C-alpha cells in the first residue's frame, strides 16, 4: 500500500517532533521535518503560485497526508529562539525579518488547510488560542469557566478582588500563577499595570485535571497532584482518572467550539465543586504526562497521523 508523507512542523531538536517521527518510522510511515527554528538561515523553502507548489530542502512536499504543527518560532521571544544579539544590533530589521518569516510559514499552513490537509492544529484556530477570546467563546457556549478580568485599570482590579480570593498571571503566559494579596492592591503596586495588562481570575482551590482530546475523543485524563497554586514544575505525582461522562462531553464540546482537532486542556475545581476550563493548548506537550501518568498520548497521536498517511 502506498502511504503519504506526514509533515512535522517545528524544530528538529524538539523532543516531541523527534518522538513522533520515530514512532511514524516504526509504523512504516514517512515524515518530513519542516524545521521552522532554522528557517530561513538553514532550512530552504520555496512556494509557487500553484496551491500545492511547496518545496522544502530540495524536496517537493506539495500536499502532505497530515501535518503536526508543534511550533513556528516566528517571534524573538518564542521558545528556543535566540535573537538577543540581533535585536540589540538592529531591532527594527530583526522584527521585520520575523514578520516576513511568519507570513511565509502561515502561507504554507494556509495552503495546506485550503487543500484539506488534516492539520493538528489548523492556523484558522489561532485566534481562539488567545485567552481573552478563548474563555469568552467557551463561556458563550455554556461551558464552565472561572470569573476572569483582563485589565490595566487599577480600580477594576480592586472591584474584582472584592468578590473573594483572586489569582493573577500574564495575559499570554510564561510566568507562574500567584495569589493576589492585600499588598498587591496598593497604588504603588497597581501602578505596574501601566506597563502591561494582567489576567485576574477567581482562585480555584481544587484539584488540577489535564485532559487530552484527539479528533473528538478523550484519549487521556490525569489528576496532577500538587500543593502549589500552579502545578507547572510543581507536580508531586500524576494519576490517571476517569472523567464523569458529562465532563468528558464538555471537553469534546470545548474543542468543537474552538475548532481544535486536538488539545491538552486544563481544568481546575472551584469552591462550588465544579470543574472549570482554564485553557486549551493548541500544541500541548505530552511526553512528560505519558512518562509520569502511564498514558499513551504519543501512541494515540502517532497512530492517527499514520492513519491519514494510509488514506484512512
């Protein structure tokens, strides 16, 4: 049987790209890495006016059978990118280069989406990965989310904080969640909002649940045991759990609302006992959860990509 090629979009050094590629090879499926970290310095790509006219490192890639989008590395602050010297030398030119890179790579993904390539995940879903959009879209669909405020207005923070315990974190992410304390409500402390808006959210004191959904099916659900407010890098142990049917349906529904073929989503239990959606990730890490919780997210994901390659 002739099989198609699976495109792995990200860095060759990324362990998730490496593991998926290794597993695909073991299944007899070919893959090609579109190395977005080394593009355009090392990776060479060309496009023509033909929708399928896509060439990568001298190879006609055209329309792959499926594509795994791990990361595009299109910003100086992106994980793995080291642009500090270039930014210091000429920040304007450096930002222009990143803008051109982003436009080109999004053009490739956009073509694949137009060609009907199964993308994990498609660029058309990017807009709902921004938290202020994502949580509002979930809430509008009737799914449970925490009471949340995004703001740079000091008085709005004070009003919001009067409703109970509050956590705060960056709008985009990248720093640990912390509890808002009385000393954070002083004029001097809130003046920092002039530099950047911040996410303020009702503090959810219950357990942390990570759920992986793939093509409309829950493939793993885990309880992350931690004594910290933010479980990241504070995991004490990871245990597999069985979700109540209603919660599993909510997780699948959340993916449908946001247009995600696959995700790792985070739920946390509130004071009222309800599990609430914190985030759906467009390119979740899964190897650590497999290792710690005994799940097989990598296997499920790779077999799905292989099925596309075989025309299934």
